[in-house]
């Protein structure tokens, strides 16, 4: 009853809304079923060749393989910090999506990276991200990059992501 009053008193809010409950999905399960496809739809993820290895609700794990073309310092062979940033940003965005019950895309609002040490030459980097809080329009994340355990971090991040409205058909009207 109150929602009808709100719609009547605020026509902008009620536009396009229905009283039918929205269908909810297990997005994390859908992502797990399509784990090998997820990298291919994100250009930077495809370029760096990182892999998502596991998805749970609000939590994503992955591996960033060491590769010569990703090296930032040829003398030491250390992977460029931007690669680690891209890796943690992508895992964090996927953690946001996996935390939802309706398929939505997210966009990075802010991402803070703290680098603790350089990655070791020729070793793959393990990444882990969690979405620890969701509002109607924003997701909040934490992520970590390391070699073997989180006890010795390469980098950690904290981020906020905007939850975009669903867009179907690519038109301006959103229909």
C-alpha cells in the first residue's frame, strides 16, 4: 500500500515500476558455469591473460600468469604495477556482480591500491576479491594479490563500484 502512495506522490519514482517481484538468480553459480568465457569479454583481461579460478557469492579468485610482455622493469623482470591494478580491479568488479541476485554490470568509481612489495619474477600472481557490502547503487570491495598465501601480500586494494541499471538491446531508451 505504501509503495502505491509513494508512486502516486512521486511520479518520477513510479515510472516503469511494477508490483511484480523481480526474478532473482544465483549469479555466482552462473558465473562459475561460464568461468572460461568471462575473461574473453573484458579486453584488458584478455590481453593480460588472467584467469578466474573460482566464484562464490561475493567472492572471486583468479591467477595472473607471469609473461614477458607484462614486465614493467626489464632489469628485474617484475610485472608492471598496472597489470596488478587491472587484475584486482577486474576481480573486484566480478565479486560485485557475483554478490547480486540480478545481473548488473558495475563500473569502478574509486580503487585504492597499496603495494607492499614487487612480485617475484616468473611467478604467477594469485588474486582474491570480495564484495563486503552492497547498497542499491554502490558495491564496496577488498582485494589481495600474492604468490602463495595472503600472509605475504604483493598488493591489496579497496574499491567502490557503481551498479549500473540493466541495459537491453543497446538502445538509448534502455528497452
